[in-house]
C-alpha cells in the first residue's frame, strides 16, 4: 500500500492562541514578581519594571499578529489565471548528496500543480557529476511534460548558478527558488502561487521543515527553533506584508523582481568584497521595494539540517554575517513609510534591549551591587519559549505522531539556553566579522547524506535494477488502522 509523499500542514486553533497568551501572561507575572522580590531599590526596580513592560507589550503584540496570518485562498477564476503563469524552478547544485538531490527532483514530479520548467545548474561540483541522476531526471521530466535544462558551469557561487537558470527561462512569469536538498510537499507549488492573485504581492515564502529532524538531538532542537521562528517572527511580519527574509529551500518571486535586478544581484559587494551569501534576503529586499512580501503557511518544504555542531556553526555564522550586511542595506533603501523599515528597527531594538538586560542582571547587579537576581527571572525565558513553541505543535506532519512532536517541544529550554548564550555570542561575532563574505560550507563535499545506513528511518533512495526510482520518503502511521505505511514514488 502506498500513500502520497511526505506532507505537513499548519493546524489553526483558538486553543493554541489561548494557551500562548496564558503562558505569556505567566511570564509577565514572573517578571513582575522578580522585580518586586529583588532588593534593587525603588529607582532600579522602576527601571526594570519599565523594561519588562515594554518587552512584554512587544511580545504580546507579536503573538496577536502571528495568529492573524492566514494562508491565502483564491476564487476559481483567480486560480485559472494562476494556472496560466509559466512557473520556472531554479535549482542550483554544488557538492550535494545524490540521495537528497534525487529526493527533491522526484518531489517536482509529484506536485498537484507541476512546474512548467525546471532548470538545474551544477555550479562546478567537485564531488561528482551526477550523471545517473541527470539521465534519470531528464527522462522522467520529459514523460511528465516538464521542460528542463541541466547545465554545468564553472564554480562562481549560488547566485550565478541561479542566473544561468534565469537566462534559460526567458518567458517565466514566476521563479521558484529551491535548494538542492529541498523536498517539496505535494501541494507546495500550488499553494505558494496563491498569494500572487494579489497584484501587490511580489514574493512568497514557504515553510521549511526538516527531513532529518530525528537524526540526533541537534537536529531536533534546530527544527524546533527554526520552525517556531518561521511561525512566530516571520508570520507576524507576513500579516503586515513585510517579510524580511525568505528561506532558500522554498520561495517564489515575480519574474520581474529577479530579472530587473539580476546585475546588482550578481555583483553585490561589501567593503569592496563580493558577497556570496545572503542571496534569499537580497531577493526579498528587491521584492519589498516593489510591494508586499508574504509567507504562505500552507506551502511546505522539507530540507536537510546540519547534523554536526561544526556544520551548524558555519551555517549560522554565514547567516549572521549576511544579516548584518542586509540590515545596512535595509536602513539605506527601505522607505520610512513602510512597515518593513520599522519592523527591522524594532528587531534590532529587541536584540540590543535583551542583551543589555541580560548583562545587567547577570554581571552588573551581582558583581557591582552584590545583588543576585531572584530565581523567578530564570523562569521567564522558558515560559516565553514554550508559549511560542506551541506553534511548532501546530504543525501536523504525515510522518510523525503528535506525542513525538510534544517530546521535541519539551526540549525548548535547550533552544532558549542556546539562543541566549552560544547563538548570541555568534550573532555579535558575525556582525563584527561581516566582511568575511565567503560561503563556508560544502567545500569538501556534501555534509549531510541520505545514504540508507545514515538516513532517518524510512528515508532513503534506492535505484532498482529495472531503473525504476523507488523513493521511500518516510514511514507513515495510518491513524485509522494503526499500521505502518511506506511512501514510494515510482518513476520510470
């Protein structure tokens, strides 16, 4: 028995909103109790109370905003108009694992709304030439009616690989950017196109989940942290049409956003050095300058997360350096009349405020004034983390029971401690070293593999003797019969 490929959806519930507000209220109470219980004196206590009031006002506002986000739905007439658009997928490849690449390409064939064209560009990979994958894909795409090109270019970086795909698709109306380890949910393309029914929408972000989220503790916590961030911070921005950063594994842009800015996209420099990362945030900035940028929470994609701390560290450092450069461009180019500009400033205000309060409570008060913060202060970040993490529990995956996701949700203290310590240090170090504009990962081959011996249970790719691709994406549990089902996508 076979089932549709790996899928997920976001479940909306008033219970989740009520629980989130309750936990936020509990955090407010704990902070207030901490200020009153501490022997800080009236002046310091008043200042701390004001700081906590501002912090929780921002938090409560964000909570309400991200619950206001809704997946876009359209009329039958608008859907017919969207069906006429030429949708081109841009897929750059560099030193990717064959298994993940096959997995992603097979997911294009299983789409409810197939792309009109797919443009694969091998950016001078040094770990192989993907000859078998290419032969299979070109044959399978032709049988599915998907126009495709496959180029191999000298290594110049992801942006140049994408540009080669843009040049190969001069009639495209929408470009969908994916990574070489992206595995789209069956309705991902259909769903990510729906917001374009509104003329002002210039880009759409998808929701990124982990394919290998159960590989180890690092991938579990990273999946929890990353998914929660998309469904809180980015969802709040989406409600205002001001998403600041799309994700590489799945995003869609009106073709003009990419074509009209291609020259500056390929030749961005910072302090005289070419910038090779932060490509998704730059495309999002171009889109923001033309109109609204939103997220479609019903468009899901699965990707491989780093399984080793060293790999995660290089990835996160690249993100932080890119974030610093992009912040400078946003301050320079975003109009003051748009919500995106002020949302960007508010984010930096929150970062600076939290760093200042943390430093004051943990360093100044104990060592200068000899006063130790009350234990109730330690409760606050975890209550906030669990409140926001309820959004993670709102994601229903076809390959995982809710109780298993609840176990991951309980790991939120690890994500909070990591973000307040290691990631905070890395953020500021990344900002200080943002002139280092190299990519930093996958230089010596794929760092995450989908080999049968290493992949999560049920996640492997096997090419049978009759050259039929069998892809057991995941093991599913039938909620009615309690039996285990395996996904298989056969492609001749």
